[in-house]
């Protein structure tokens, strides 16, 4: 093994000499370590540990190899350089794990207390020749992950890349791909053990893709991850959540192992929770999509259907029941349009509705206060009435007590009068009976008289007829008498008849 290593080193040296001579360079110094862009783990912030390997076929044997280091934020050495060794007989120097203490460095004239991650420049000098090598000092507790996102073989810019800890699902970092479809993320890393990450990428209009990445212990170079996604023609994008007039923007929060986008929202018990959703196909608003949510409440499967509100937007409303709070709902929202289907998840945290409860209690308190005020008025009115009635009762009692004897005398007097009236009534009743008997006798007598008069009237009527006959005979005999004489006779007869009738009527009335 050592033999092969020596051959490899010798070959590298000869290649370096060949390149140096062929280029006609003025220096033959070749630096093998550190190499440009090398990542160096900062295990101890108090010292910077490097591997130094150089070769210079022109420099004399035993030439001193010096190292000068500068870093970010104007970090530099306090001296012109540090000798790390001498070239051996093969014109080489190889030093492993050479430690540069922090006491050799300053920043802006002040000695630093610890190294910080960043880009450092290592300048190696041998016999008047030097080479500057850029390196990256990284924290051993961090690892850089380079995520390249492609769609149809073309880099996809604007994709959101997220890295999660597989063990606990914690979101570690999020970044967006650049124009080359690349996102650089530096995440926590435990260099003493194997680390597992879940890398996801998503962009509106594209499928969410993810990949689990395993990084072994003591790994210091960047980890490259390639993700390939496909366009989605039909997409549902929640715009905002609304509950009790409060609007909450909808922000995606992808969870490891879930291909659907996940959104987190909160609402209050006993209210109507709404999700405003954009439905697009190839970026254009869609009307006629069917969007519904399914969820479990107290073990019962429930569902709600969204209504179209215009411009490709839909309102999905859910009535949150009164239950033991707080409680959580997982809303699985699925939309279909033609042959396309899209699904996302909303995790809803339902909290107690203290506002409505306070309003309800305030309303009840107001009603009770109003009723109490009304009762106070009624009680005051009753008290006044009772006081007045008590006064009247007292006055009436005094009046009655003072007039009992008077009323007793009046009652006795009334009883005497009633007895007198009863006696008088008895007398009047007896007299009335007597009068009635007398009147009955008189009526009977008058009736007899009327009958007699009727007979007389009949007789008189007969006589009148006879008289009329006589008069007619006389009229024939006495034609020379004037009309006036005849009229007087007729009037006399009529007056006699009227007198007789009047007498009859008087008797009937008396009867």
C-alpha cells in the first residue's frame, strides 16, 4: 500500500513539474493541500487545523515553508506568516493536522477569541514563491445541502425547497431555487453520527416532490440533491382563511412524508369557518370545478361543498360545532375539474369562542339589569301603594270604630221602619183586595148598564130609521122648506147619535 502511495505521489510531482515547465512559469511551487474550495471543519473554534502538502523542485532542500492565513471580517495573522516546516530531500513537505491557534489572529487590530465559519485564504510561501488557496471553514455542526430542482429536464426557478429532520419532523430551513434551479441550504448536522434529512420541493402548478437524504458522520463537503417534478394543470390554492370577520393569509407548510400541501389555520367554536380558494388550470381561473372538504367530528364523517364566488374563486364554509375545546380538525380538500384532481390538507385548530360567550353574558347581564330596574320601579310603586292603603285602612278603621254606635242606631231605626213598612204593606194589601172587589162589582154593574145602553142604542137606531123614513115622507110633503132647515135637522140627529156613542164609550172605559 505504501509502495502504491509513493508511486502516486511521485506521479503527481512529475505531473506538476511537467505542467510547470511546459507553461514556462517563473515558479515551480505546487500546493496539493489544501486544494481550492476545500471545506475544512471547525471542530474547535480556538484553532484552525489544516493539512499542508507542497512541492517545489526548484527551491533548495530544507527551504522553509511559511503559511499566512486571512479570513472574513478582516481576520488576519498578527505576524507575516508561520513556518510550518522545511522541504525534504524530495523537495516536498507534508504536514497533517497542523493547528493554527486563535492567538495568532486579529481583526481590525483586536485579537479574536474564536474562529468563525467563512471563506479563508491560505497563502503558502517557499523560497520567495507563493500560492494563495481559497478554502471554506465550516462548522462541524452544519452541513451544506445543494438542491437542484428540474422539470422536464430543465432547471425550475422559484421552487420552494424545505429540509426537515426525519427523526422529529422539524422544519430546519427553507429557500427558493435561483434561475439555475439551485437552492443552497446550510442545516444543523451532528458530525459524530449519521444524519437523515427529508428534502422537499414545491411550486404552484407543479407536483410536490421529496427525497430522503442520508449524510454519514464526519462529512464536510456539500451534499447535492436532485429533485424532478412535473407540472400540474389543475391547481387549488387557498388564498385566505376567515372566521368571525378575521382574515388569516394561507401559507403552505409541507410536512415530511405528505405529498399534499398542508396549511395551518385557527378558528373559534360555534362559528362558520371559511376558506377562499383559487382554482386554476394552466394559470387561468376555472369556473365549474367541484371542491369539497371531508373531515371527522366526534367520530362522524362530515363533508362540505364550496360555492363559486367569481373570478375562479370558491368559498368553502364549515360550521364548527360546540364541543370540548380546544380540538383539531384535519380538512382534506379535494377539487375536480374535467379529468384533473387536486388535493390539499388544512389543519384547523378550534379554540374556545370567548368573544361570543362574553357578548352573550353581557347581553344576559343587560337583560337582567333591565329586569332588576323594572322590578325596582314596581317594588317602589307597590311600596307606595301599600303605604297609601295602610293609611286608608287606618283611617277607615278609625272611622268605623268611631261610627259603630251610630251605625247600630241607624240599623235599629231601619229595622223599625222596615217593620212599619211591612205592616203598612199588609194594610195596603188588604185595602187593595177590598178595592179590587169593589171595582169588580162596579165593572159588572157598568157592564150591565152598557148592555142596557146598547139595547137602548139599538132602540134609538130603530127610532132614527123610523124617523128618517118619516123625514123622507115629510121631505116629499114639505118641498117648500129650504135646504138650511133640512141641514139643521140632520145635524141635530147626528149630534144625538154622537152623544149616545160617547155615553157608551164612557161606560166601557169605566168598566
